[in-house]
C-alpha cells in the first residue's frame, strides 16, 4: 500500500469512516449499502404515492370546498422553516454518533437555503462544526499530521447539503435526511469529504427526525402532507 493510500485511509477513519485498512472491499459493507439503497428507494416510492394521493385530494378539495368536512391547511414557506429551525439550534451530538472512536462533540449550528422539490422532498444546507474533536483510534505515524489537520478543519466547520424526505404517519411528520455532499470550510479534501458524507448517512442520519404535528387544544388532526414549489402544506381535518 502506498503512503498516499494509507494517508487517505487514516483521514477516512477520522472523518467518521470505517476502520483503517481498506473496508471498501468488505462484502458486508457492500451488502449494507445495497440494503440502504433499497430502503431509500422504498421510501421514495412511498413518498411519490403519497404525493399523488395528496395532490388529488387537495385538488378535489379546492374544486368542492367543504365536501370532505371541516378542514384547514397550514402553509410553511422556506423562510418559516429556517426560522423554526433557528429556534431549536444549536443541536449538539456526541462525536461517537459519527464514529465509535471519535471524542468530542459535533454541533449543528444552522439550517438554511430551504428549497422544495418533487415527491415531498426538501433541500437545505447544514453548517456543523466539531468541538474538542479527537480521533482515538490507531493512526500510522506518517499520517498523524494529516489527521491533526483534518481535526482542525472539522473544528472550523463543515457545510453539508441535505435532501430531506417528508412523510406523514398519523400525527407524526417524519423527516429523513440524506447528505448529498459535505465540504470542509477551511481545508478542502475531496476524499475525506466523501467519507464524511458517507458516515453521516450511515450513522448520524440513519434515523428520521420525528415531529408531532398535533395542535394543542384542537380536535383537528393532520391528514395530508404535500410539498409544492413554494410551500410545505399540512392539511388538518376533524
């Protein structure tokens, strides 16, 4: 193995990767990735079906208001979503949620740039940074400087592009995010950034965020979710 390849693996380990030593060839890892792709595909199909159903019901409601009973809709714009996100941030996560040998914290400081796309999906950008982040695994001596540089880069911040799939199940809105890219703010490293993106998807973003959409004191319950070009629309019915 060349020095260049070993350095890349060392950085990958720190950048919330698998262990040093060529895990990319592990057939178990390939199976896990195929299973994850299948789950994402199933979720996309489900979301597409829900979008078609919600759109048809929404159009019918507009054509014949009141026919389906008392109902009202809440409309969320990109600016409203950014404001709501700011009220819950910063959000702190243990480094071990990214890698079992990563100490310190990863802090999600900002969500911005919300955009709405087809099949009930939302695009946005997350700014994260590391606090006292340190990789405790074994690192070859020749790669220690690169690892230290990467630790410093994580501390200076990461911009991650997210694609968020929204689904409504009963009163609960599920938001399943997937990182499509990750960029180090102070020191670009495509290999480490790709590994960071993959590990975010495998660990930190493996489960959806769940939001209870119940309105306190109201007898109405959320029944439909639809993402248009300008709004996330949640329709309530009694």
